[in-house]
């Protein structure tokens, strides 16, 4: 019985990856064939790592072919472990060490203007993703991974969570739908993922199932794993049923921090086409915004798919912002800056807000109950909105925290 | 005590109908007065039929006046039975034989682009309705029938279900609201009606009441009546309360196949006017589309009432289709073709879908998990939408079933 | 221990008000200092009233300074009682007599096109408010009153309800949110308030809490207080959660007669800006209209805040009416006439409705079931809408009640 498994990618256009072919044999020890342009410099250490991993899984006899296209160590380890576990069914796990700089947590109300989608089986896009400074980075195990690659992607995503520095971006993973999605959690929960994206969410029960599995996994961890901080959930509404149940979903659990809408799937479910003006999804986007705000969480808009059209993206963000959205997905790093700049308070908004907030503080110091600009009384909701604008402007470094000291 | 009843229509503009005046007498036998332009050719058979019917209801003495304007046999029978049962209160029933070509059933997901409304008491419109090939023909017992004609319309609709060939159009009846509607079911359920339209639906309970009565009626039928196939229900949302409860209604029972909106009643309930652009009903139409899709059934739009404005109708269908509707009502046969052509996939839509579906099958054959056009990966929802388009194009004979054999 | 309290307003721009400074002393009797331009004419009666009130609250020694800017008696009484009860905590209450002309009740379905907001602590605006003939006058205890003035405003609003004639306008009070709002009820329920506005309503429970307190207060009243007529409730939807729960709120109790939307607070809750075209609130306004109509109550739109822009107001009313709203708030008397004229049926609407209603009555008299104009059958919802238009035109004196007698 020949037992062969492969893992990873090779061929034209593939970078930072490797392709592993593993054949378990009955004798002959480990026979490793390495193809790599960097074999002269790194060949010895790659070989050592392969041997270490095979040894960890108690494999004494095997033929291993490793076609390398510049993979870093955690990628090689992910590819090899995926092949080994496919063949052996071993339950052992060999993640790399979790970098100490990856141990950060995120707050419930942090900015989530941009979240960058990265296919979960494409290491080249992961390595430098953090330098573009998105608010969040999504390692996607769902639609961006081909069905027959979904198993091996789990090891790559796990290893990326452990060993790649995202420079402060919120560490997100989009899991699959249904049972596969619950099993995906085993590969990410122990490795300080900050937020789970739940695709095609249609009921509160799906949230409860995810939280139940998260708790089970955390309870199985050694006490050295930090269990104090929350793992956030962002359900994605992608169907008419999800829209109908939007508020039940948004308010299903305390660790839900945002709710997104996915318009490609939604319009397909409706049996219609997605247009630029978005009439066909106006109701759905309004429902998501209202359901999210009603539950006290952030409403997040769909991605804008034409990565070349920056002005179209800007118009899209303006419409999103006007409807009440707090952020949107992005599929290319170049979209991040436009999204941040357009969601951010504009200079005019900040100037107007400064006047109101200054008057508000003055009224407070004088013990007045009413905020006035000249003779005009400012309504409480207008004051509240101005305070939010100033808060955001400070968070985004568009205003000094102590601006009032020099204001007049 | 003089006992006289009338039934049917006469006068200018009336065709294919007759007007029956029936007086029960104590003696003198049957005195039949027949006024008909076709008396020379059909007089004898008409007279025979009248005698047969009176005999069936054990009427020995009566004066009958039959003013005929070209009624076919089942119309005469319906008019006479209506008059007899009005006078006698007889519980006996004398439907014509159910044509074998009328015994067809329909599937839950069949096309319902067009459904043609026919007033339930106007035989002239029924006889040739099928030749216009609407997807469905509605015999309307509700708003299109005057209150004092609602009883006699039941007999005409029953007889039409039995004896008029609709050439494959789905056989639909719109019943009345409330208790009268439940009683309407007695006249249609045993005669292979395919689908019941439920007007002004505002709660799931109304659906349950209809289904309960349907079951009672079917259980009373002799075993020769086919009880295996489903009788479908299409609730019509025509009020603000119906809009609020749209999802509860759409998901109330498994035999609901579609949900329609009726905008004349809805805008009247809202206290506003129906406009061409439809801003006042945008929310309601969106709710109906989303509720229907969430329940896995077809959303169906309101009728377009200007039967002379074909371009206006076409624009209306384009708006309906863009919002996600799968069909609409029509009040004149001339609307049918425009509705079909505009709801159908356009040649451009079909060409685009062919490319994607071809790539999808190629990927499947090659065991690939990802569908690609050139270097561009095609998302699963886009593939799903393309498959639907192709499925529909084949169903509508706009594409050969074996198109892939010659595609390149 | 010096015990000093103040109440009321003074200074530039203050009219029809007074500012009371009250110091309780241990001896020296009542020392009253009165500053008033009308002291020569009214000084004696003002002094008498102050003494009567102090006597009512058993105050024998006090220094009272009364800076009058033209306050009528019930204002002076309100200001002094507020200061006394602040200092003494007395539970005694001294409202003026309830004018017999203020004892009217209102019907559930009366016109509510306009409701004029008046700040609850500004007497000058209250005195002549009725002469502008708004459908309702709101004495506002919530956002239009500064937090440190909310206690004293209760006495002014109570005294206004008792002693100011609103000339038939519906007598409304907007209470505060939460517990303070329930306590506000103590100051208004016994004084024939017609309608309570409930701000930032987000659940049916808030309605139940208000109704429970209303019942408690009424049960405590002497039997001479009329308890037969209903006190109506108008919840205001001002948040995303309120929008989500709109139908539950609208249908929470039988004494809810209308539901309003407040767009300043709503758009602030959504985190967006209110625009003239109102895209950001289209969903919310649609939800409020549908929820209200579904519950059989009146949907009421937000105020239009630019009091100088009459044409903008008119356009705004046209949009409100088109969406199905039955009225809106106003913040300046000059807005009332535009609102009434624009919500009212137009001459063209009335002419069209007359034709239909005339045909309807003719058909009824002739025992016909169908209404027809010439050869065109008129659908029941169109007849219903025409009847509403005529009903409204008569109510608004745009049509004589007996118009049919001379119609041809």
C-alpha cells in the first residue's frame, strides 16, 4: 500500500511557499529530496527542521520531496505537518512558538475601519501584511481557500498566528460555515486570535455553537495560556435569512463586537445583481446598521471589489459612512489608506466638533445645564455626536489629546 | 310565497355567459323559456341539460328563463346550479367532469414570472386564457367579483377548473378574506386547483386555517381523488401588518411557494398614494423580497395597472427584477410577453453565465476546488448565480440543454 | 445653616417670568422684596399671593426676593412653590384651579398634523401658544429644559396645564426618560393632560411602566377627578433599538395613539449626520410608518429644524406625507400653517375623491356591489382612500359636510 500525501503550492507565481510530497515507507529511513534556490545558504537548516518534524511525529521511514520557493520556516513546518497528519491521522500538534509581540489583546470598541482579507493558504501575502497598517488582518479559511486545500490551510494559519508579526493589527480569522468552522477553531483559539469572523451567519444559535466550542478549547489548554481576555466575534450577514435575523444575531452574545454584511453572497441569495448604487441591498445594509447599533456594536460594510478604482472606493466609503457604517473589508492593501482617510472625521467635521465640545466643557465648568454656541442652544444628541468626532480624531492622530489647552 | 332567484350576467358587452331566472312553483312542471341566438343549433341540447340539472336537484315544478349570450355548457350549468342552490339551500353538488388534461400538478420551484388575473364571474375571459401562455391563471373570487355575485362565482370557478383547459398554466384561485375564503375552498379544492392565493394575509394563523380546511376537504373526498400532490399557497401582503409579519407568514408552512405584494391595498393602508418610482413601497417590497428569500420561496411583485403602457411595464419589471422579485401579476394578456421577456435572462447575462458555468464544470472535471476565468478566481456566490441563470435560460428555451457540448 | 433656594429666570430677554430667591430664617417673619415694573398696579396682589403661598406651606420666617419680568399669577406661584419645596422637601402641592375650559378630552383618531414644542421652563412661549391653532401643544420637560432646571419646570408645566387656555389644542407633555419621567407624571396626570410623549422609547416595557404609574396616580385622586377618559401616549423612536422594536412598542397598549420619530437623536445613535434628503433615516422612517399603521395608530415625523426655510419645510412635509406620515412636530408657530396646508388634501385630491365617493354612494343606494366611474370599475382600496380624503377634507373645513346634496 502506497501512502502519499502532498501539501502546499508550487509553480509559476508561487512565492514564499513550498510543496511537500510525503511518502511513508516501510524501510530505508528518511530520504529527503530538497529543491531550493537557497539550498546553499539554508539547505542544512531546512533539512534539520524536516528531520526534527518527522521525528516529532515518530516517522522513521519516508520519502520526502520538498520543492521550495522561498518559504520561511513556519511555512515549511505547516506544509510538512499537514502532509504528515493527512497520512497518519496523528492527533499530535506542532505549532511554532507564539511570539511575545503577538500576545496583544484588543478592546471591544477599537477602530475597525479596515480589515484586510488574506487567503488562508497563501503565505506570501501574510508575511508583510502588517506593514500596511490595516486595523485588522483576516486569515481566511473560507471562500478564499479551495475546498481541497482547506485542511492544509489550517496549519498555515495556525503557524502564521504564532510566528508572523501583524504590527498591532487585530488578529482575525474567518472560519468556515457549519461543522468545519467549529473544527477550524481548534487550530486558532489557542494561539491568541483576537477575533473570529463567522460567515453566512443566519441565527443566534450559530453564535452560541461557536462560543461553546471556544470555551471547550480554552478549558483544555494548560493554565499558562491566558484565558482572561475575550475572543471577539464578528458575524457576517450574507443571506436574506441573516438580514431577517440581524438583531437576534447582533445581540446573541457579549463578545460580539461588530456585524458585517457580505454583498456578493447576499445579492446572489436574493437572485439579483450587485450594482454600484446598491438599491438592491439598501434594505439589507440599513437592517445591519440598525441591528448592530441597537445591540451596541459596530456595523461593517462589504468589500469594494474593484481594486483599481480608488475614486469609486472613496465614493463607496462616503455612502457607507453616511448610512452609519463604521468600517469595511478590503481585499488589497492599497485600499486601506483611502478607507481610513474617508471614514476619519474630515477637517471641517473636526472644527465644528471642537466648537461644540469646547462649549460643552465650558458649560460643565460653569455648572450650566445647557450647552450654547452664542445664543443657540445645542441639543444633547448634537453634543454627543461632536464628542464622538473629537474622540475619534484623537484616536486617529488628527487632533492632539490636549487640544483644548490651546483652543480659543 | 314566490321564490325567485337569478344568476349570471346579461346585457350589452356580455359574451359567453347566460342569465338564469328561476322560479320554484307548486305545479305545472318545468316551464323553460330559452332566449339564444344559437337556439336553432344548440337549443335542444341546452334544454336537455336544463332538465337534467333540475332533475338532479329533484325539482319537478319551476319556471326557468335562460337568456343566453353564447354560454358553453359548463357556464349554463354553473348559472343554473347557483340559482337552484340559492333557492333550495341544497347541499348537493353537480360539477362537470374533471378533464383528464386538467389533472396536471406543478412543482414548488416552477417559473412564476406571470400570473394572469381573471374575474371569477366573467366566463368570456376564462375560455381562451390559456392560449396566452401565462405561467399561472388566477380565477379571482375576491376583489374582481362584486359582493352580491360572490356566491354564484364559486360555481363558475369550480366548473371552469373542471372543464376549461389552461394549457399547462398553473391553476390558481384567489379566495376571499376570512370565513368566506375558507368556505370558497369547498368549491375548488376537490377540482385539482394547483395554488391558492390568500389575499390581505397578516399572520401565520391565516395560513394554518387555510391548510386545516384544505385537509378537512381532502379527507372528505373519495379515495379516487388524488391527495398525494401538494396544493400550494401564495399569500398576498397588502397591509402594513402583513409587511411587519412577512417572514412569519412566508415561513408558516411547507406548501407556501411564493409570497406576493399588493400595492393598491398596501398604499391605501399606509394612507398614501402609489407612485411610479415607488418610494412609498420600497421598504415593503424589500421586506417581502427578503422574507420570501429567507423562507426559500419566490417573491412576487404587484400588478402594473396601466395596460396600455408597455414601456412603463418593462421599466417596472426591470426594477422588480433588480430588487430580487421572481415575477408579477398581470391584468391583461398583452402584459404577459413583456413580463416573460424582461424577467428572463438577457443574452448578455446568458453569455456571461456560460463562461462561468463552463469554467465551473471544467474545474470539477479536473478535480480543482477553485473556479477561475483566466487568472481571476470566481467566488462561489458568483458561480451559484451563473448556474441559476443557465438553469433559467434552459427552462425558458433561450439556451439548449446540451449547450456545453458545442461551447468553446 | 443658611438655606437658600432660587427658581425661575431673569436677565436680558426674559419675559413673563420671575426669579425667586428664598431664604428660610429662624425669626423676623416674612421679609418680601419685590422688583417689578408693574408693582404700582399689581404689587399688592403679588404680595398677597406670596404671603398666601408661604402660609400654605407653614413658613413663618423667610426672606423672599421676587424679581419680576411680567409673570402672571400662576407663574409666580410655580416659581415660589418650586423654591419652597426644594428647601423644605414638603410633599404638599398647591396647583391653581383647573380652568373649566381646560377640561376637554381628545379622541384617539383626531388630527395630529402639527404639535408645537414649548420648553417647559419658559412661560412667555406658553401664554399665547393656543392662538396659533396647532393640533397639539407640547410642554416639554425633557431636552428643552436644562438639567438643573428640570425640577422647577414641573411646577410651571403643572400650573400651565391648570391655568392656561390652549384653545382646543391637544394638551401634551413630553416627560423625561427613565425614573425621572415616571416622577414627572405626578405633576401632570391629575391636571387633565391629554397625551404623554415618551422620549427615546425602546421597548414595550417602558410603555407599561408609564401606564402603571398613570393608573396609580389616578387611583390616588379624589373621585371628583374625571378618570373616565383615556390619557393617550405617543412614544418617540429616537434610537436604532427603538426602530428595531417599533412594532412591539406601537402595539404595546390601547392608549397609544401615535408614534413619532426623532431624527436628531436617531442619526446621532447611528453615528451619522442628518441630511435633507434623509437617505440615512429612510429605513427608520419606513419602519415607524409601517409599525404604526400595523398597530392602527398615527405615524408622526420628526421636526424640521430650519424655522426660516418655509419652502424647505413644505418639501419636507410632502416627503413625509408621501411616505405615509400623518403629522410632524414643529418648533416655531410659523411652521404650523405650512404643515396643515401641506398635509391637508389638495383641491385636486378632493375633486378626484368626490367623484369616487359619489359613485360609491350611488352604487350603494342602487344595491350594486361594484363601484364604477363610467365603464371603469373602482377597486375597494381606491374607494377606501377616497373616503378617507373626503373625511379629512370635511374635518379640515375644506369641504362642506353636505357636499353630496349639491354635487352632480
